[in-house]
């Protein structure tokens, strides 16, 4: 979806020849379906381009324009402040980006909370502070931000580990309604019985939903579940297809699984050391 490079602030209440409330509602529904993230969908605010599906993040050639437009709008909305931070970050102006995201977070931007949490969690541009990262992710998660939920769930380690697995699972359950990463993380928790009952069938269903959105990890897990018949039917052809899709997206586990399918027999010496594989 191509967007003009000279767009500033789009107000859906201005410039459209609405003849009824129903027409205006239909226009909102049309634009909302094409927005990139949940916060834009909820707030219906349009500071500069790059908020629509299919439109990439801020291109280097557009950084200066994005900063200029976002500065103009940033006094009015938290969304514009968040976008201003993104524009600064794209231009590698991290102190300015952090400042904009802090102001946006103070106004309630859950997306800005996540960006700040990532910085504190990794120590990028600020002193590393896992406790502060957790607080920011918790605030974002409570506001319903899927990235906040998944970052909070993963903060204590892989596979959905956290300081409160049951709470992380509860938050992921909410976010998994619409978000592929949340579906994947919740699937891992259900597959491992973390934070609640182990449920292979439910885990497989979640992996399948995320895989339909081309989530690499979910595609790999669907391959493994289909290969072994875990949580559903065993299907070696489907397993290979899932692995191939995940591998094409760069998943190393899927690449290893494909290699095992190609070379399934292991030849060992008397000491049990692997000598070679028989490949087909």
C-alpha cells in the first residue's frame, strides 16, 4: 500500500463529504482495518505516514520529514510523541528518542512504554535496569499492548518464563486473540504446562493460528507437532511443509529439522560417537 510522502496529520472528521453518521462510521471502519498496530486502531490518530499495513518503518530518506511533522503534532497527542521517538530512533538520535518516548509514556502510550522497556532491558542508550523494564512492560501489558505482554512473559527467560507465570499466561490469553507473537508464547506455555495446565491440543491450535500469520517459531512448532502427532493428527507431509516455510523465514530449528528429515539414520561407532548420517 503506497502512501504519499507529503502527508501530515490526517483527521477523519475533516475533508470528507459525509452525508450521514453511518457514512462517517463506514469511513472509520475502512481506515481502521488498514492500520498497522492496535494502538492506532483504538485511537484513530494519524501522525505522518508509516502507520498503515504494508508500509515499512521510517525510511532514511524520510527521517527529516517525519521528525518535522511529528514535532508539529507532538504537543497534541501521545501517538505523535511516540512516532516522533521512532523518527529520532531511525535517525540514531537516541537521547531525543528516549525523551519523546518518556513523554508519550507519561501520556499513556503503551507503545512508548514497550520501546522504553526494551531499552532498559537491553541497556541500549540507558543503564540496564531489568526491574524498570518489567514495570514498563507490566504497564503496557495492563493496557492491552501485545508487545508488552510478550516482552513481560519472556523477560525472565525463553518459553514464557516470568516472575509470575500464571499472571503472564493470563495476560497472554487476552493478547492472543489478535497477536501472533502472543499466540506463539501462550502456545509454548501450554505445551510446557507453565503457569497452568498442560494442554497439547490447545497449544497446537495456538501455534496453527500464529503459523497462519507466518510466525517462524510457530511454523517450526507446528512442524514438530505434526511430525510427532502431538496435540492432533500425525502428518509427515504437513510437518515438512511447515518446516520449509519456517526455514525460509530464517528459523534455525526448522532448518535442522529438515536436515534430520533428509538424513534420518545416524551411524555410530562402538563408543557411541556419531560417524555419519544416511541421507536420502
